[in-house]
């Protein structure tokens, strides 16, 4: 028998003590959720487009999937953040201005290029 606490218990303890390994202290977090009538992947498509738009503005982004299980199991949290009860939480997109910038990008070359199956 395993007496160790599960991940949800450990995460709840850490959040209660002021820690933030769930959202990493990001100043902006968008939660994408979908109605019960939508395709399951719709929120991921929307989050991807939002990520591309944010990166074009110079923001750093990160998708976090760990938040959805917490919201799915806690109706009070869903109500607190205005998520309709029947909607399914999908993914969180974090955004922030990066703390540093790179002077040079990584230069890569294609190993090979073929057109219409020709080498």
C-alpha cells in the first residue's frame, strides 16, 4: 500500500504555502476552454494561434496542461473564473516579456530537400 500523497495533494499544499510551480509566476495566463458541443481540440487550436500572435509581439509563451484537471474537478474554481459549468477546460497559455534576449539565432541547414519525390 502506497502511503505517499498524490500529485494533486502535493500541488494544493504548495499553492497553500505561497508557491507557484503551476503557473511559474507568469503575469498573464489565458485559459482556453470549450463548450460541450465543440470539437475537443478547438481550444488547442485557439491557444496555438494566440501563442503565435504573442510571440510576434515579442512575448515569451508557454502552454500548461496541468491546470485543466484541477478546474475540471473543482466547480468552485470554475465558477470563480467564470467558466460555464458544462465547459471543459483545455489548456493554459502563459505570457510574459522575456527576461533576456539572444544576440544570434541558431543557424541550421536542411539535411536534404526533395521535390516531388526526387532527391
